[in-house]
């Protein structure tokens, strides 16, 4: 008899993409790939608190008296504000906060397949504690999946300045990690809470500028 031997050759390429493969009962293998480490831009709106010399909190939901804005200036006093907009200059309401909600898939920032591979969400801002009054700023992220399950992570930033109108802006970040999942979407709430002990109606709280939320998927 005639024996025919069939040789199957599989070519494997190695690149910088993440690969997810499944094999069915017949041995058929299906793979999907996505670029590893892809990062969105800042998904928050109005991160300059206005444009030009006009201060605005448009796009933000505000709780309590968060104060007013410094419009665009330069220099270290009212410390180098954004040149295209303003800075949130917090007053002494201990319940003051601002936040934005973002849907990763619903708002078009990522696809479902991308979030299913797992992702990291990084919140950041520049904060200036310019006096010695005891106070802090809390950066808080809350992630809610389409089943209503929530994850909250926060970072508390304590003021440490010892001179009036002294010190400078520092950049702070906090990252939350979500592993591989089967969710259809995630809503992320990026919140900034202000706590200042004087309870004054004057501006003695921290200044905040350049709030940001970026998402990287695997």
C-alpha cells in the first residue's frame, strides 16, 4: 500500500503584541493579538479648568465649596498656573470634592476586547500646598463593572509646607490594576477630595492643576 505522510508546519512570529489563543476539540487553534502597553491619552475633560484667562469647572461635578480659580499667570506665587486656563484654588470646606465619570467602552476610549485583556488606570494631578495649615488632598478612583461590582482605591497626600506662599507644585499619581476579565464595560470615577482644618471661606487650601486619568491595556 501507499503511505502518505502529511507534515503540517506552523510558523511562529515573536513581536511586541499580547496574544490570546484558544484550541477547540478538533485541535484548531485561534489566536487574537493586541498591541501590548497601549495607553490612552487623558480621558478627563477640562483638565486645565478653563482656556485662556477664563477659569471654568465645566465637565466636573462639584460637591461643597471647592473655592475659585487662579487664572493663567507665571511665576512661583500662585505658582506657575496653567498658561491655558486656570487652577482650582481650594477653600476650607471639609466636604469639598470634584469628580468625573468615564465609561471606557461606552465613551469610546477602549474596546471590550481590550479591557478584557486587563488594564491599569492611573490618576494623577499637580498639587501645591502653599501654607502650613494641616490639610490633605485625596485622589480616589472607583471602578464599577457592568455587573455593578465596584473597586475603590485612593491615595492621601498630606501637606507639608512650613512657609506661607512657599513650596511648589508636586506631581502625584496612583494606579489601580484590573486583571483579565469578561466584563462588557467599566465606569471609572476620578475624584479629588480636599480636607483643610481651618474651615475658612478664604482660600487656604491646596491648589490643584492638570488632573489626569490614563488607561493602559496589555
